[in-house]
């Protein structure tokens, strides 16, 4: 029961962040749930919970969707996702989570100092491959896409909508891979049942904050959350 309460509270908080910034759900949830429970359950359950949330965000932000980046990123992510699933089943959880935290912190510092990635298919393909591998290995598929879209100057509404579309498709594909690997267990189902209502509560709460973040404040908030996500991953690895 205590574990389910932790899951519900964490999911609600992370959903509020996702509703505000367009990303951050898995980055907050996975490290915490991985420490409180099992890393594989954390990745699979949060992926399952994230699908209906991403579907809702995609529908309500559909007017701002940029289809071309979504198609490019999703197509490229199909290359990385099988490798990520293999890593999830074989790599040491602590080492993988720690490495991700270090990479995210490093890229955040680089972006904060003015990193400008060249816009176009190459950036989107690279981000897609990395994001796909992370989606099925740790569930934290957001950072490569956030870095690519923010650094190339995508404005706030298009940023959130396009991320939601990418997360939706990647989440569905990841669940298919998890099902074939036998990772959709009853434990995952219990977390899903508890997590979906928490997502709804957190999303509605986060919507009240979203209208207050625009332009430079929004960019600062995104970068701050990226740094926090990297730190959370490292703490999760060291305390698991």
C-alpha cells in the first residue's frame, strides 16, 4: 500500500510538470520508482501510464503539431528501440542510470552556455535514435528530443505538441516490445491502475501553471528541469 501511495504521488507531481513544460514525466518518475521498487517495473509501468497522457496532450495541442519532425524522429527511434530493450534486459541498472544522469547534466550545461544544433533532418535523426534507445532501456526518452527542439529554436506551443506526438508513438512501440519480452506483469498492471487517476489530477493542476511560462522564463524552466532530471538519475543510481 505504501508503495502505491508513493507511485500515485510521484506520478501526479510528474504529470503536472509534463502539462506545464511538455516533458519531464518519466525523468521525474522513473528514478524515484526505480529506487522504491524495481527498475524494470518502473520503466514499463511509467511507459504504460505515459501513453494515455501523451495521447491527451497530443489531441489538445494538435493545432501546433509539426508533423515532419515527428515523422523523422519516430522513424529514427525505431532503430534505437530494439537496442534499448536489449539493454533493459541485460545491463546493470545502476550503471545505466548513472551514465544517463551524467550525460543529461553535461548536455544541459552545454545548452545553457548557448549550444545551437543545426536545424534539419540530421539533428532530428540523431535525437530520434538516442531517444528510442532510452525509451526502451530507462524510459527517459525526453532529453535528446528536448535538447534538439530547444536548441533549434522551436517555440513553446509547437515544442510541447511535437514532443507529445513523439512520446505517444514511442510509448506504443515500446509497450509492444515490452509485451514480446514478457515484461507486462501484474505488478506493472497494479502501478498502471493507480497511476492513471494520478496522471489526470496532476495534468489538470499543471494546466494552471502552463499559461504563466513563455519565452525566456520557459527556456530557463526547461533547462532547470533537465538539470534536475540528470541529478535525480544519478541519485537514483547511487541509492538503489
